[in-house]
């Protein structure tokens, strides 16, 4: 997310990666921990980002709705000439924002109306403090200055672009935030910390998962990870709706977060993980021209998020939560002050914030602790499984479907011995893609066969050349090279060494269709 004086800059679309949706967990929220099962949690909350320095200045203190009363002020970044000095958008010092923007007074007015604020560090357009401030003590002091001045109990680190790929800065940030959080708790002013990261239907980038791991390793008690469900670029299917892409994104972040917490020595249950996840769509027209987050997308995402128990919902941005006027002609170009879609008098904040009744003031004194897993993996019954149950001894060709722990997986490439639900961070690390659960009443899928005579039946004494096709028990196979006496049946257990490859079901169906 960016801070600009006029139009938001184009965020580069995230690279396409085949999304994998393995069973696991993720949760966003700054919640209170009441039990090992997380059965009692702090209320989920909604707070929209507001761009403090954008032109025209947005009057966030002029509350238009209850849901617009909680605000994430953005962005605090490094001064261009003083590496460890916090500024608003690099345009105003903290005192300068008070003098020229009346920021402190406007925050006080919002609080008089029972509104709450959090502060977000970073954003896309400028340097987050840890990128330029290399002195650890000075960095902690810079963060502390902001937190104390605005007396916030919730901070958000929006780390993207060069700030995210700079892993050395990431380590400094994580250690400084851990120190800040420790000092605030010791002083009786606990601090909830959120990490906001770019995401796609394939989940967090490898730099994103590194950032989370750095925070956990440094000892930061993360309130949650907030996924930017926006600007997907090539990461989203051409015909995929923004709602669908957002759900897929959050499911993958949920899975990744579960892996990261387990690796850090703090395994969490699914419910707790969901409450540690936040979602931040860019309302209306996104920076990527073909991506528009509509009011219908907002309603569906809100319903899904409340059902899953996400801990936080945000949006970019409160400044833009209105229909553009008639003088704004090119709606496909992003405006800082309107959404680019006809809102028909409805606010995105009211739609996205429905059911998120908590406030920005977090239960920051509560500590994330490991939770014993009560998950018992279901037993797979071949008689009620549509595809063969996965075996560690078998080999599987690309496109092969199997069942494992009552879920259907499809092989993305040849594989043998790779657990379908192995807890990996990124899709490229596993040869399996989750298709979905085994449905009630399912039986083994009948093998698609061809009528006798479509091809000659395989013979152990015949000689076959490359490309020859045969039938073996009605199943068609094609020769990969010259062979004789090699049974096609062996191709299942040794697909690399066998001279035969079974035709895909789609190819068999096409042959049947062509012959009908």
C-alpha cells in the first residue's frame, strides 16, 4: 500500500505460482487467548487505513459511520535526510504533522467520538525506518517515539517492495520490534504488533514468509499477519473474481502461518491461526487495471471472513470510500479520493466491517503460547475413496489423483515418496496440489476404458515402436520407445523405467468422443 500526493503508483503484479491448498492453519487477529483451544477470543476488529498525507486531506475525524470510527493511520517512514527520524510519508515530521495537518488534534477529536487509532509503519513508496536506520538503539527509540506520542496499543508494519527483500533490514526490524514490545509490556502499556505483507492466491512470497519467521525468531509476539488481498497481477486467474482470489490467498496464508508457528516451536490450532489473520482489500479499482474489487466482492468476503473467524479486516483506504464525482472521468486510473466504482450511497467500510465488533485497542498483554494439537488424521478407506489411497512405495505420473487423509490430491509432476500433506511453505516445494475433500457417499471412480478393437491388445511376443498404442485390460497405453515383452502394467510402479505410458483420462475421453 502506498502514500502519494496524487495517484497511487502501480504495484507490480505478483508472479504466478500454482496455488497449493494443503490442510493446515492460519488465523489473523489481535485476540486474547483464553484457552488452549482458543474457544474464547477477543472480538475481531475492523479498522480502515487512512492515508495521512494524501491530497486532498481526508477528514478521518469526521466520522461517517460506526465502522469508519477505527482507523489505521499510515504511513510512518524514515526521513529522507535523517535515517532514524520518523516522519509521516517523508513529508512531515511528527511535530510538523501536528502543526500543519492538525493531526494530533484530529486524533483527539476522533477519540472523543469513541474512535480508536493504530499506526502503520512502512508502505510501498518510502523507506521503512529499519531499512535506513542501522543503529539498533536508535531504531527502537524511533519506534518508541511514535508509539508514545500517539499512545497507541496497536502498531502495523506494512513491509513490501525493497523493504521486504532487504533481509538485513528485516532482522533489524524484528529485533527492534521485539525490544519495543518488551519495554512497553514492562511499562504496563502492552503493544499488539501486526505484520502486513503482499500476498497472492499462492500465498505469501518467500520474502514474506522470511519476514514472519524473522519476527517469530526475534521473539515478537505477533498479533497477526495481515494479507494485502489486492493487485494480484498474473497471480490471479484471468476470469477469477477478486473475492475468489482473496479467499484462495487467505487460505494459503493460513496454511503457511501454521507451518511457520510450528517451525518456531509454537504450534497453534486452526481456530487460533485463523484469528491471527487479517485481510486488506483495495476497494474498487485496484492498481492493476483489470482488477476491480466490487461491493459484491466485499459482501462475500465479509461473510466468508466472519465465518472463518478472521481476527482483523481492513481496507485501502478510508480516503477512497466514496463514488467518484462526474469530473473524474477515467475510472480505470486509481484515485486517492474515490473508489472508481458506483457505491450507490453504500460505504465499503460498513460492508467489510459488518460483524467485526472489536476495536483497535488490542488485548496486547496476552501472550501467544503453544497449543496441543487435538487433530486426529482420518483413516482412508479404499472402498469409499474415489481414487487410490496414496502409498509411499508407489510412483505417480503428472495428473494422477490420489486420496490421503480423506482429501483428493493431484500430482503436478512425477513423484514418489512425497507426502501429499507435507507442511511446506510454498507451492513449488511440493509435487501435490489439493483438489478438495472426499465427499460423503463417494466410491472408487471407475477406470475409463476403450472398447476392444480400438487398438490391438498388448502381446508379450510382439515388438512395438515409439508411438505405438495398445490396450491392456481395456486401458490404452502408448510406447515411449522400442520394446518387446515389457508389460504396460509395470508402468504404474516404475513410470520412468517402463517403455509404456498410460493415456490420460482426458485423452481417452477425447478418443471416445471422436469415435462416437
